[in-house]
C-alpha cells in the first residue's frame, strides 16, 4: 500500500555549488543532506508498509485456522460441567428413589410399637371395668392392622418378630419422625419432576409410607393421652387449700367448708361466701373444688408427644387429611372442622335428660383434617367426660343413701334432698372447672409448644406483603381451637345435663303448675319417677315449690359466680404465645355450651319461681287442711312465709334471672328489671287473694259463725304475716323453716297488712257491738216502785228484765259461736280479748252496778244477774284458746 509523503524543497541546479556554479553554502549542504535522508526514509517507510500489509494478511489467515479449535474446547468444558451435574442429579435421584426402602422400616417399627402401646391401654382399662376407652377410629386401626405388613412391601414382618414384642423406645420414635421428614422431602422432590416415568409410582409409595406413619403417631398419641388418665387429683384435705398458719384453727368468715365432708353439709350462704372469697384470689383453681389440676404425663411422654406434634404440626391439610406438599396458594372452599356449630351458633338439647349428654355435637367424631389433633381430641374428650361423669355419679349415689328406704319422703326430707341436689350441682360446677383447667395444662404442655406463635399469626394475616406468611396458618389455628374445644365441651356438656336434670327431676320443674298438657306429661314420663324425684304439675305443694325455687336460685348463684371463669377456661386465647384469639367466626362448641349453661339455668330457675307463685295461686280454697275450721292461721300463710325466707338470701341470683328473663310479675329485663322485693310483693299479693277467697268461702258455710269466722281468719293470717315479716314484728313462736330472719322493710307491706287487719278487726268486733244495744239506761221517771218501795212495779221491772235477758241471750249466743275460734298467737289473743272488753264490758259493768241494786224481779233475780262483770271478764279471757 503506497504512502503519500510531503513535498520537500528542491535544490538549485548545479548540485553543491551556488547559483553561479560556485561551492554550496553550509545551509544548502545541510538541506541537501536532509533531503537525501528524507528520500531514504520514504523508501524505508514504503517497504515497511508493504511488510505490515503482508503480516496482516498472514494474521488473518492464522486466525481463521485457530478459531474452530477454541470453540470446540469451550464446548468440551461445558459438556464436562453438565456431566458432573448430571451425576449429582442421578445420585440425588437414586437417594430419593431409595427413600421408601430406607424409611419404611423405621415407620413400620413406629406403627407396631404404637399399636402395642394402645392395646395395652385398652386391656388395662377393660381389667379395671372401664370398658372400651379407645376411640372407634383407633380401635379399627388396631383390629385391622394384622395385614398391614403385607401391604407395606418389605417392611417389618407382621408375624412373630422380636421387634414387635419389645416396647417402643424414645429413639425409635425420633427415628420414625425423622423418616417422616425425609419422606415429605422426597415427595416434594418428585412433585417437581412429575414428568419422570417412575415419579408417580414413587410418590404413591411415599404417600403410603407417610400414611402409615401418621396412623402410627395417631395411635401413640391416643395411647399416651388415654392411658395418662384424668388431669385432676384429689386434694390432700379433699377441699380447698388451707394455709399452714390457719390449720388447726377455727375457720373464719362464718365457718367456710374446707374439707369434703364439710362441703357435703355446706349451706347456701356459706357456699356463696366461700366462692366470693375464692374469686378474689389470684389462683382461683386452688380455692375451689375437692380436686386440683395436675399434669398426668411423665417427662418422657411429654417429649414424645411434642416430637409428634412438631413433626405433623406444620403440614398443610385439605380438610380430610394431611398434604405432603404445601400448595402455593391457600385452598378455598374447605369445610370447617367438625363437629361445627349450626347457623346462629346456638346449641339446643338433643338428648334425653339424665342420659349424660345435652347435645349430640359432643358425641360426633372430631374431624379437623389433622389426624394428630383428632387423636388428641378423641382421647382427652373421653377422659374429661369420665372425670366429670364419675364425680357426678359419686355425689348422686351418696345422696341416694340418705333417702328413705321405703320410697316415701316427708316434705322436710324432700326439701333437704332438693337442697342437697342443688349443692351437689354447684360442687359439680367447681369440679368441671378444675377438669377443664387440667385439660388446659395438658394442651399447654403437649400442643402449645408446637402451636404457631403470635408473630407467625400476625405474619399470616399480612397477606402477600409479608414474605414469611404461611397461607395455611389460619386453617391450622381453627383446627387447634376445634380440638381443644372438643375436649372441654364434653365436660361442660355433662355438667349441663346434670344441671338440667337437677331442675327437671330433683326440683320438679319439668312442667308448669296447673298445665296438664301432653308435652308436660310426656316430659314427666321421660324423666321417670323415683324416691328422689320431686312432684310436678298440680301435685307440687307450696313447700316443695319453695324448695325447688331456692334450689334453682342456688344453682344460678353458682353459675353466676363461676360461669365467666369456666367460659374463660374454655378459650385458648388466654394461653400466652399461642397467637389464638376467639372471634365471632371462631365460636367453638365449648363456648356455645357455656352460654347454653347460663341460659338454661336462668330459664329453668324462672320456671321454679313461676311454679312457686302458681302453687300459691292454686292452693285449694276448701278443705280442713287449707281452710281451718276454727279460723286459725292457714297452712298457706305458714308455707308462704317459709317460701319467702328460703328464697330471700338469693338477691343477686334473682337479679341475674330477672335481668335476662321476662317474668309474669316483672316483664322488664335488663337494668330495668325488678329486685327480689318485686317477687316477694307478688307472692304476698297472691297470698292475699287466696286468703280472701278462703275467707269468702267461710261466709258461704251454714251456721251462725260463718261471718265472724271469715273476719277472724283474716285477722289471724294478717297478724301472723305482720309479726313474722314486718320490720318491727317480734314473733316469739318458733320460726317455721328457712332459718333466715327475713323482714320486708318496704313500707307497702306493713301498710297493706295493717290496713287489712284493722278493717277485719273492726268487722269482727261489730259482732260484739250488738250487746251494747241492751245496755241503755232507763229513764228514772219510768221506774215505778210498788207500795213497799223496794220492788219495781211490774211494768217497770219488765224494762230492766228485757234489757238483762236480751243481753244474756245475745251474749250467750255470741259467746257460744266465738268460743270455738282459735287464736294461736298469745299477743293477738290478748289484744282481741282486750278489744272485746272495751267494746261492751265497761259499759256493762256500769249498767250492772246501777241496776243490780234494784229489785226488778221477785223470784228470778239471780237468773238476770248470773253474769256479773267479773264472770264476763273471766269468760272473755277464755276466748280463742287453743283447741
């Protein structure tokens, strides 16, 4: 390639000489030399350019020859890397394909060991006479497990193997749990490579092995939790814990019961004081019941159960079983855990009263979608139910021993039995609380450590914004709530049936008084009769109804005070670190049963109160037992006073009923509901109506005493009520029943009774007023004497004779009628005798003293003067004596 060079200046002709042919100058010589050098340089440059062009051509040719070799070398290096990775994948795949063979023996050993452990628990329970204690699903696994080894393929042999006879060790459990983890990892590995020809068959084998492992862990959970027994034990003294300083000293606060024997004789007031003091303690469970909670599991069993729940707890579920692979998105349309609440969340009775169950929800199988939680719920549910049921039966059998052997009980014995039934019902509430608290300690020790924490729960609610969120966490939390609720609901369900049995059978409120409907008759027939069954319907008298009402209020007192604590124990939100909270959507069966417990208790107690009021209203108006012949105090008045006294201590319990239930005498509910005084006023009103009806029936009787007997009857009863119930009344007789010196301090009672008493007394004294019409003075001008001036004339004598004879005739007639009347109260008797004296005796004395000195009859003077004032006073003093 030619290179252009710059033009150099040319020398003048003549070479090295000057312009005239002479020699060159020094500068011209240098220019000439420089020109020659430049020419040489130009030729050298051209030669170098040609050489460079040749080298470039040769370089391009060499490059075209070496490029294919480099590419081939790179391809060979990539191929080597691919071969290495393929070798690793094949090795990993071989290990995954060998997972079934490697893990199945450990899983099979876990299954057979768990089966033997469950079988030992079942055999031990049968020897103790407890029958079958295993859930049906676990029994089916044990009975149908003889052929499992043949289906497992290469597992532990199903016949006589030495490994099967030895108990399962803790290390073998851990090995089985690790094998389950490996199986899940292998399944997830093949789930991403379903295009492989053997992937589906291998996944099926992995599912089979994992299913066996899940069954084995379910069996082991059932065996451990069923064989552990109840989570309660009897206290050392059988009742509340007593401080060392107070032992040996007399109990304060009215002698509260501290032992089981004292609890069996505890009165309602002492129970109320004891429970109020217990509720003020920080540790409520140590202050109530005759049992205390404790953990029935050994340390090794707790470790094994925790390992199981940690192994299976984080797995997702499709609602019917565990999934080996976590779906990328949460599954929709999953059914809630069963049994689930009906629409509205209200639980109603479906089982027969006294059957041991209130609703069939607690009798259904638990299906949460998590087999380990199902095993926990089924096993602990049977234990919790047996604990409460055994305690209820124990109290009931002890109460039966106190009943008369011939089956006939007096009113006092019946009232004592009803009160004992109510006391035992409150004791069962306390025991149920301790049982539920014990089950909570089991949950806290076994499941809570593997349950999702509160931070995980918040992450699951953050949605897509939280990268650590587990979309399946809410489903598992609902399963945890359902399983725990399933356990404690069995205890609450048994308690609810007992309390309704106490109301309907012991207290006899299965039917409203006076309503012989078919429904009421069928309810009574369903409950059955017996020596300890209370009379119901029209057969219930006032004292029986009062005992039932007091028993109902006593049960309400217990539910009112302990119900909120029991409801809180049935919730899981009180466990720290669980991240579980109860919401409207997560209402459990246990919480619904606690609501039904309060609702049912209030409803049945209102029935007993209505029966009491109705029994007073239906008290017969005739008959010597109900309407005394001698007009004394009616049995009705005594029964009503007894009724008011036995129900009066339960002021708070009555308020709890009236606030939630509209009553015939108090339709208001809530804060506007009436107090106990409202009910007492209604009872007094019904009593007054019944007494007025009985008094009216006296007037319908034949005889001269019918009218006076009616008034005296009302006087006797109103004075009796004033003396026993009025604030300033001082009744010196024996208070009939109750033991509570209750007084109606409201002014309406004293005003009403006093007004009625004074009105009836005025009407009664009017029968003695007739005597005064004969005690009129005779005008002195009409008194004419005979000639001797000592004896009145015949006409004048007849005036005094007619007055004395009329008085004697009327007095004897009135006295004969009134001497058969009875006034038991000595204070009232003296009052009436004094009032009768004031009616006519002073006037008669003046009349007698004035005219007895006059001789108005010659022969029969003594007949007209046979009742001197002193004798009349003595006769009046004999009135109203007890017959």
